[in-house]
C-alpha cells in the first residue's frame, strides 16, 4: 500500500520515473510561511539537475487558481508567435485613463509593460491576438483548465482560467528548455523579460500575480533560478567553459484575507521565495 501511494504521488507530480528519494516533502517550510504571517500557502521547486521535486502543502500545490498576472508569460509568448508583437519593443499608446499606479499612465513597450505588470497593455494584446489564437495555444500548451469564457480580455483575472502550482512548474520547465509550441526566439525573448535579479552566483527569473476572489486574495510568484558554479575542468575536457548553470523551477502561492493589511504581501512573496531558495542553497 505504501509503495502504491508513493507511485501515485510521483505520477501526479509528473515524476513517475523518479525514486522515492527524489520526492521531498518540506514540512519545515510551514514555519517559514508562518514566520511571514502566512497560514495558507504552498511551494514547489523542481531541481532539474537531480530530477528531484521539493514541495510544501501538496494539496494546495495541486489546486488550481486564477493565474492573474503570471499569465503575462503566456500572453507574451502568443503575442510574439503571432507577430502581434514583432518584438519586445511593441509600443502601445496610453489610453488616457488615469490609474492609481502612475507607471501605467504612459505609452509602454511590451518589455516595460511586463516589468510593471500593466493589465491594460496585456488586455489590449489579448484583444489583438483574438479568441481563436488564444484558445489554440491554451489547448496546444495544455495550460491549466484552458478556459476563456465570454470575455477574451479578462479570463485570466476573473477566475475563468485556472492553473495549479504543479502545472506552472511544468510550463516553466518547458519554457526554459524551448519545449513549448513556440519558436525558440519567442521563448528566449520572454525568458529575458522575466529576469529580475542577477548576481555572480545566480540569476533569478520570475513573474508575480495577484488575484482577488471574494473576500480573499491569492498571491503568486512563479519562475526559475539558475545557480551558477565555477569548476575546474581537466585540460582535455570537452567542456571549454568553467562555468556551470543549474536550473530550478518554482511556483508559490498563498491566500490571505483581502482586508489584511498587516504586511506588505507583495513583498512577502519575494521574501519567502528567497528564503526557500537559500534554504536549498540555490542562492546565497
């Protein structure tokens, strides 16, 4: 019975070829979340080099939520692939609607819009791409529940489209290795847009997302980290570089009451991310 349960768990996480030793539940991460005021959160990290999966709160990792602004990763890929955006410098004029965030009240390129997470920009992108192509790529990628619903420029923020942390990790792994049904160029551009932090020993790529659902708010952060090590190669080695890069793919979400202003939850998700990656010695 115990062997059957382990096999089922590995299959659900997409690691049926792994042994039990490659599946790591981190109950200690509960304290990490609690220390940051979170009682309802999950985290998943895929260590590609060791073909291992690390996770906290399995049930929530498998639960689907609206992707919110993390969908800008997918939306950018489709825009580039369909040539709606010839490149990351596609300029969309400000619609003259004054919004609370001043960085949105101006003309933006796609790279700039991704950086400041401009919803109006990406809603316009979705309208230009159109429902047919959006549905085609949702189906081809098998992104979450693949639903668009009645509004083609709101489905990722109105709880129609839903995706799990587990599925986000799988999607990001394919993006990293150019395995999605998009050109290498499109995937390379989007990866470059995701770069948020670069240090001598690591690079950190991610996109955040925030979604209000009734009286609760879901906070996302998804992406990948590259751990960079310097090694000494033997003189006759086929590897000509002493630099080695090791990728880790992650997805985190947590839920708090919408009226909870006890912390800066936008920053908290980044704090938790870095603490987990430090715990795993991915970043220093």
